[in-house]
């Protein structure tokens, strides 16, 4: 199952106070042949979430290192394609579906690659369905 991986879903595997049985089931279903596509932005979002969680004492250093190790073992593929046309598409999608430009990056990646979208974000799920993208519920 190749799909675009939303940040909130990945963080539900990582942050102790954001655990989710559906997210854990999704993780358990992954195989070595699956590809979890993420926009480059995903790594910034993850790094920021882990930094803020540690700063707020929601996460110990040992746990942060464990989480980074977990992500390194997952079949995450980073899409680094970026040009002015891509930025324009993010803005257009954000406007059309009332999303942030950040969330529109996930939507654009799913559309461009013809992939489903695995996310816990309800607004992004709704936008994806409206755009004709299969939403993979964890």
C-alpha cells in the first residue's frame, strides 16, 4: 500500500499522550514493500513537534531518540520536487479546500502521485475526498 502519510498520524505513533489504536493498526499493517510518501515539509513538522514536546516535558530525550529510530525504519519516501508551479498548486488547493498551505502540500502530493492519503486530520480527509483522493483510514 503506497500512500501519502500525514504528520498527525505519524506523531500518534510517537507521542505518548497522542496514542491512537487506529494509528497503531495502520503501522502494524505496513509491509516492506509499502512506500509512505511525505512532502519534505513533513520532516520539519515532525522535528518541530518533537522539539516542542520535549520542551514542554511531554517527551524525554530517550523517547525522542527512539522515535527518530522508528521513523528511520519505516518505508518513508520524501518527495522533494519543488518549483513555482508546485507552490502555485499548494496555494490553489489551500484556497479551494480551505486548507493551510502546509496541508495543501499533502493533498498536492497525493494528487500528483495518484496515491491515497493516510491522515488523522479531519479537515484534510474531507478535502481529499472532495478532490477524489482515497482516504486511508488508519
